[in-house]
């Protein structure tokens, strides 16, 4: 016991004697552990989507692949309305099936009862079997029967509280208006609050057996078209998904072969595991999905950053511990001379190292508590240390503590304890042989990581700047988007337009079924006369009014704009006047000279629809820059119910007053629908929120990684200056300048950083090339970025090492020689 007490006193004395080393060791490792745990919690949260559902490993989403001319054209995560429920009837391998529909072009639903009315996002139409496939827990109602009755709805606990408080909820009636669809629903269930996540989480679930959207969906019989349904199959235990997929072609042949042939393509159904949906859905066409999809690539990036930050901190810990240990050779010699065994010395060194890492762990736990709310705000998460992840967090902290302590203490423990007492007492300080090579290798590795992160960060910022600065092909300034969320709002558009146009500060008013930066679901394929649907080019279809292109400053490069009286039409009319974009013209193999007056055709329900091109507009980015330019087709509808948004241009100087007047006008025209508005440029920015969020996280943790690397470099420069203090004194006595000494002390470190730069460039180039593949429109990598990252790294290293070198060089040589 006395010996252990003695060892503890010595450990504390060493800690206090070398305050800089102790601070860098403990604080650096604590920061590294904190970053690793925070990012680890983020990764863990992303990986746990869907796993709380019983039987989640047996649930699959039906996908659709379209093949045209024997070429796989596109794959989507949706299919036609009757597919899933027909499969449930015909395939004995299925336990259940359900469909989930987010009503197209409906961002928010208006929910009312006799007292209150709110807009709510994320309301889904689902089959009565939904809770068989996704077994949410109920606070009120019966999960097995909740959606069997016509026009029934299940609310989340939060929505139920908003409407009914602690009062009666079951059997209450609410009116839900989803776009132009409206029905009165009876509340048949309330879900329990849940902290687990799924891509099908919603604020309420309406039965498919309802008026409006439900009635329309249930009336559809096509197995080839109307692919907007998310469909799920739950397989029986022990059934392989490959066995089920093998039966799909026969079903498609039975129910959809004729229609697919008319459409000039082949449709192939597949399955995607429920557990893969959240992170592995970026390959689907059109980027239209349920919930807020994650991205496994971003998870790899953030997980790697967390791992490397921890590794950098551990490297510092190992480097400084081994460096400091070499100065304790005299102590080891004396201990061995008075009878200390090698095993006791090994335990002492390992114990000291693990104690330091334990201190870092305790400090880290406190930092995590403070940093977690800030990290949640940054990452848009609601992470917390709770009973569900506390054991995970403690296990990570303990494992890191033990590994760091053992790794840092092992080399000096086994190396120093092996020396003969006489040699250790005589030398007092030992070079520790190969540990110098090890330290240099670890410094190189640290700066390979740091330079890779710096160059990657510069490229990410360059791409985001490119996105923000790239012309989208339309004017976004002071353009107000006003959603037409109800049938009344759409029907009253002409009156609203007339009144709003007379408001001071309002320059133009128009409308569309899909304004730029908003999702588009309407699509069909078009071909030229003499060809067939096999040659058809896929187009997105947008309904606009006469002012749309003029208001957005989208140039008409051939032909003319729409005239309502002569060009308006309804869907299904055999002949329509249309405008296309340049990309459509290219893919149809038309030219500006022969496009005007040309006819393009599509097949629909055994009819051929004819479209006369009256104009061609310049390409603009209807979708985000992640997507390539798409062929677009525009029509002017005969009925205003085709519109989803009104677009209003306001004067900058009068914007505030104009918006207030527009709101008053809206209430006058449609008092039952709440007024909403958003500037178009803000709507466009939403397309890149995930990229910006990841960039912010990347930036912050890159700065932390660089700081940790610099802490270690500074600690080693202090160590090197102390070891060479006699040499510095002699050089100064012989006339060496301060600059010369700084150069001597800094040179080795700078050479190591330059070596790290040479190794980091190809790694960063490859990683960023892969990341930029996520964007159809992207900046050039360019070697300038890598040169700049190298300059930044060398400058940081020089300033870090130079500070201590300058301090050592300015010291009085008499003091250093006297000490020696």
C-alpha cells in the first residue's frame, strides 16, 4: 500500500511539474473523445431508423424499374395504385401489405373542427393494414381496427393535444382538407409519443377508404402508370425476398403487359429492404421520397471525421507520453537499483497513462453535456443522453480511455523498464531509439488527416459558393410564393389575381402547378410523328398562366408566349398548345428552326394526344443542381383548379406594405383558408439545406481536428526545445542568430508537414471527386485548392512550432548552460 501511495504521489508531481504536457494530454484527448461521441450519437441515430418496428427485417418497399429500348432508363421507389394489394391477394408468401400516399402537390393539410383550425404537414393516406406492417403503439384506440371504418383517422399524441387537450379524443370529428380534396374524418386512434424514427412518421394517418384522394386512388386500375404510390410488403417468416421477386414478372404480365406495351416500355418490380430506405435511397430518380431521407455517404464522411479526430487526439497523447517518458530514465534507474521489479514499473507507467486518459474521460463527459444542445441545433437533431444510449456512450468512453491509456503507456513502460539501472542512472535522458521514428510517423499521419480535411473543406465551400452564385435561369428576387392549398383558393385565383394586381408595390401576379424549386409529380412521355412510345422522351408537365415566363424573366428563344383565349386546354383534350424548354427540344432532336409548329404525341388510355409547340423557352433549373437539366412541357390550363401556387412580384421599396395588403386581400377572397407566403429565393435555398448543414458540421470539426494537431505539434516542439536547451545555449554563445535557431528547431517539423501534404493530396482528390458526383452541376476541383490547403497547413505548423522555437531562441544561454 505504501508503495502504491508513493507511486500516486510521483504521478501527481509529474502532472504538476509538466503542466503544458498535462493540459495538452488531458484537454486534447477530452475534446477528441467528445467529438467522437457526438458524431457517434449522430451516426447511431441515423442507423436506427425503422429498427423499432417488430418484424422490420421482413418489410420491403416495392420499387419500379422502367426499361425502354432494352436500356434501363430509371428506377423509382414507387409503383402504381393496385399493385401492392393485388400482390397480397395473389402471393401466399406475404403476411401483409399496405400503401402510403403523400397527396401529390400537397405540402400542408388544413385540419379543422368546430373550434380550431391548423395547418399540419406530413399527413398520409394509408390502407387499413398500415399498422400491421408498421406497428406503432397506441395511447388510445385499437391498432387492429383503427383504420377499418370509412373516413377514419389516427392522430399523433402531439396533434391530439393541440386540438383536444386532455379532453375526449376518440370518435371526435375533424375536417381535413388536402389540396382540393376534403372529407370529415372520425378520430379512431391516438399514437403514443415515441422517440424512435421511421421514414413513414407523420402527424396523422387517414384511411384510404375516404372521399377525395382516397376515392380517386382506389378507382385506379393501371399497373404501368400513376407511379406515385409507396407500397410495402411484409413477408412471412423465413421467406426470402428473392423468392417473392421471382413471382413479380408473371403478375406484371397478367395485369400490366398490354398497357406497358402501349407505353413503349417494360416495367420491372423489385424490393428494397425497409432497413435500407433511410440511408440508401439517393439512387432513385427524381429525388422524391417520404420523410427526410438520409445519405449514407454523408454518414461515412461524418463518421470518418469523428474517428480521425479521436485518432489525432490519441496520437497526441501517445506522442507526448512517450516523449515525456524518455526524461524519466534516471528515476527508473534509481527505482530498479533499490529493488523495484520490472512488472511494478510497467504497472506504474501504464497506471499513470490510464489515469490521465481517465481524467480526460471525466472532462469529456462534462463537455458532452454542454455541447449536445449546440450540436443538436447544428445537426437538426434531438439527440440526448438517455437510458437508450447511456450504456452505449459509457462503453465508448471506457473503451477509448482504456485503449488510449494502454497505447500511450505501453511503449515507455516496456522500453524503460528493460534498461539496466547503471545505464539508466548515467544517461538520465534516453533517446528511446525507434520511438523518434514512431513520433515522426505519427506527426505525418496527423497532418495527412488535417490537410485532407482542409482541402476537402475548401472544395465543399467552393461547391456551395458555386451553387449560390450559379445562375438558375430565372429571377428569384422579391418573388412571393402564395400556396393555393384549398379548392376554394384555386377556384378564386382569378379574382385574387385581379385584386392583388391593383395593390401598390405589386408588379405582376401569375400562377403555376409547380414553381421553381418545388417538387413536380406530373409527367408523361412524348414522341415525334412517325415514331412510337418506344422512342418517347420523358417530360415533366407544368401548368402556368400567361405571365409566368415574363415574371420570372425566362427568355422565350423561339415562337411566342401563351394566350389564354386561344391556347388554354384541359388534360385529356386531343389537341393542345404547349411550350417546351431547350432540353426538351434537344432530346426530341428538334432545332429552333423546325420546333415551332411541330407536333409531339403521347399515348394515354388508348388515345393519342397531340401537342403543338408554339414556343421554346431557355433552360432553367426547375430542380436542384443535384439533378441534370430535365425536359419540361408547359400548358396553360382552362381551369384555375390546376394551379398550386400563386407567384407575386413585389417592389423592394414597398415589399412589407404590399405583403400586408396581399394578406388582407386573401382574407377577403377566401376567408376560410389561412394565408401563407414565402419568398422564392428562400424556397430555392431549402434544396441545399442538407448540403449546408453537413458543410457546417464538417467545418467545425475540421477546425477542431486542426487545433488538436497543433496542440500535439506545440507539445512536441516544447519537448524538443527542452531536450536541445544546451545545444541552443552553445549555439548562441558562438554567435547563432535567433532566426537561425528558429529555423533549426522548425525545419524537421515543416519537412514532415510537406511530406504529409504529398500524401494527402491524392486522398483528398479521390474523396472529393466522389462527393462532387452528387451534383449534376459542379465546380472544378483544380490544383489551386490543394496548394492553398498545403500553404495553410505549413503556415499553421510553422506558427505553432515557431512560437516555442522563438521563446527558446530568446532565452539567456547562461541559464541553459548553468542548468546543464
